[in-house]
C-alpha cells in the first residue's frame, strides 16, 4: 500500500481536529459493537450448554433457564464493568 495515502490522511487529521475527534468517536462505536457481539456470542454458548440438554419441539423449562442465565450473565458483566471503571479513576 502507498505510504503517501497514510501521510495525506495524517496531515488532514492534524489540520482538522474535529474530523479526528469524529473518527475517534466512530472507532469507539465500532469497538462497542464488537464487544456487544462478543458478549452475545459468549452468552449464547454458555447458556445453551448450561440449559439445553436436548432439542425437541419446544424448550419449555429450558426457555426459563436460558432467560435466567442471560439475565445473570448480563448482571455480572455490568457489575464487573462498573467495578473496573471505578478502579481506573
């Protein structure tokens, strides 16, 4: 790849701090989306393995287990994030 392109982008970002700030905000949004997808994927695997022993025509009690598992996982994830952000201050 041509390094001149990177140099031009770097110059434009240096000359336009608003553009740089906007790009940083978009980068943070993308990182948040990736984190959310990772959490959802992990949650799906963990709760499925914990709650579903066999697949039938309906989930029945397994559906309640899945919902409870998901809620607990999200509660713990939020708790950990709050604790981690509190320690950084």
